[in-house]
């Protein structure tokens, strides 16, 4: 599984891959070997563009990350 760099995504590589039918995984949280990881792929990334609707994968990804960060804070 090859990941794309932020630079490649900013330069439109993700858009080109999606047009050509290739979808690649950008990142997974929590990362392997943890179970239940939520993967963000190039198709999900494209929904972050202006005038686009967020999809459930993006929302789940960030909620998972926020929950993990919040549960590690000790008061």
C-alpha cells in the first residue's frame, strides 16, 4: 500500500488518480497494527474541496482522532 505525500495531493495528483480510476489510501487512523482503522483515500480527500460535502469517512476519521486525544488527557 503506497501512501501519497501532502505535496502530491496539493499538486493535484489525487484528482488525476481519481479521474484515471485509481484510488489510493492516503492515511489510516489508528495506524496498523491497531484494529478498526479508518482509511482516508484519494476519493475521500477530494470531498474536502471547496463547495463539496463532507462524507462519513472524513467525519469518522476526525471523530476517532479527537476521541483518542481527549481520552488521553488526564484531569
